[in-house]
C-alpha cells in the first residue's frame, strides 16, 4: 500500500391472515443517498458480479463515475480489506473481509438460527431441500439458511444465492402479504423470467390462493419439472421479511403431498414468526387446506376416502 504503488494504481483499467405492510423496502429506495457510500456499495456489487478482476477505468466506466473518484473509493475499500488490489495487473477483486462480514451476519441473524431446525425436520421428513430466505423488498431474496435431503436429485443452491423477490412460490407469498399496490406488483412481475411464464391473471389467482391458505405454490413455472412451496415469516411489526421454501421434483409431488408439505412449511413459518415477536391480530390458518393441482384430481389413498395424506414416495431437490 506504499506511495509508489498508489501512483500506478489507477492505470489499469390467507383470508384470515393480516396483510402487513412491506413499506421499508419502498422507503429505502427513496431515502436520501450518500454519494460516497452509494458508490462504494455499487463497486462492491460490480466486483461481486464480475467473473474476472477489473481495473479502475473499467469500474468507472461501468458505474458512470469519474475515474479519480472510483480510485479514491477503491483505496478506502482496499484499506478495509473488502477489496484486494493486484499491483501487477492493476486490477481489483473482492477480498476476504467480505467473508468475515457475511459470517458475522449469519451468526447474528436470529432468523437463520430459528429456521435451521425447522428446515432440517422438513427436509428429513419429506425428502426435499428446504431453504430460508431474506426478502429485500421487491428487489431480491437471498438464501440465508438451507437443509438438503440425502435422496435423489438436488439442484444447485447455496447460502448467498440471490433470486428476484417476486419469482416462484416465495414471490406469491410476498405479493399476498407484502401490502404492495398492484401497479408496483405488475411492473415487477413483467420483468421476471420464467421457464413457463404464467400470465398476470393466473399469477394473481395463485397469489390470492396463497393469501387464503397461508402458503404459496410454484408448480413448474419458475423451473421446469420442479415444484416449490413457500410460506411467509413475519417480524414483530408485521412485515414479511423472510420466507421458508421447499423444493421437490414435480413428478413426485401429488396434490395431497404438496398440501402436506405446505402445511408443514406454514406451521414452521408461523412458529418462527411467533419467536420473532409477531402476534397476528386475527387467527392464522391452521386447518388442512386440500390444495389441488390445477387440472388434476387429488390422489386417493386405498385405505382412505380422501387424498389428504402424505405421499408415499419422497424426493430431494434444491433451487
């Protein structure tokens, strides 16, 4: 970090469920910006997205900032060990200080601690991959906890994986319980990318279903051949800030099994919400809901007259 190095550094280039308001994500977008902080965070995000180290000119051009400003911010980030500088290539990458921050977040995050035993139980009981996500307004959701089944297929998902907030079953929950206006939902919905994109009318019907039964279902829309079930987690102020999600193979999730997984996920999410201080003003749904896959009849057990039991076959998958 000597003066000589710095001199050359810049040369590289549910009906009964209350509808909490998710207002803080919107407030954050309109909060007064602090330019240096905003640019520093933008640089960190750019380096995180990049597949290779970047020079200061490339960083400045990508973020539309003056190169000298970018250089000063980069030097501060290097000093804090959040960014590493290669004096030979004159390029920047993220440094290990980011990992220390992330580890501290996971250690201090009460949701992750509370969610893990529930995720482990759901994954073991139903032979699925279960994840806990942090919802960041309408922008993104980030995986902060995970439990994998030992059975069969597992898709790739890790702590820190990020997805659009309105996508999949978690997105249906956010639309149902986020208290957001429909125009904002429609604009965000139109930017989503799906394997089998639903139209807005069908998606809204599934959002209303999630509000009624307390959990959302994505049956092969987001990822072909994969069924995802999710339930919202609320904090003490009634905001949906997290979700539990379960991922399974479409062919091995009959309607009755989806409902069994949905009820288990909903129950776990309500338990975590209560531990986080959430006290609903109205009763939450707790009875069997009889979820039915559109266009299909629920499977009927040979020993029962209804198809509300847990499916016999189990699978494992992840996002």
